[in-house]
């Protein structure tokens, strides 16, 4: 009788330790996605009404972008006036994206 009780205690301890190990190890295996910013886009998914966000930095004014220089980022299509501006944005979108998602 004593041997049966000892086996149940061992199984119980093993079960608790296994559960604790799983709980501790799970977060390490989960990869968190970076939070996406909500972007002000139209019904077609074009950000900031199609204006070139890089031009605000390089030219200091609003310049309408072109579909031929589009770049997809953060669930939106971004239009640029040139391939150079598109490539600048692609290299560091967080720098060029408008604060507060363009709202």
C-alpha cells in the first residue's frame, strides 16, 4: 500500500514539474511581431493620399507620388515621386513615415 502511494506522489510531482517546464519554455519559442502602426490610407490602401512622404524631408514640400514608384509597407501602398525616394523610404520606413499614421 505504501509503495502505491509513493508511486502516485512521484507521478504527481513529475506532472507538476512537466507542466511548469512547458509554461516557462513557451514564451521563448513565441516570436512577437512588431506592432503595426495604423496608417491613414484610402479605400484602395494608398497611404497619405498618394503623396511622397520622403519629399517632405528632401524638398520640404508636398509632392504627389506616382504608382510606378510604389512600395508596400505596413499594410499600405506608398507612392513616391522617384525611385530614389522609394528606395530611401524602403531602407528606413519608420524615419519617413508620418507620425501618428498620417492622421
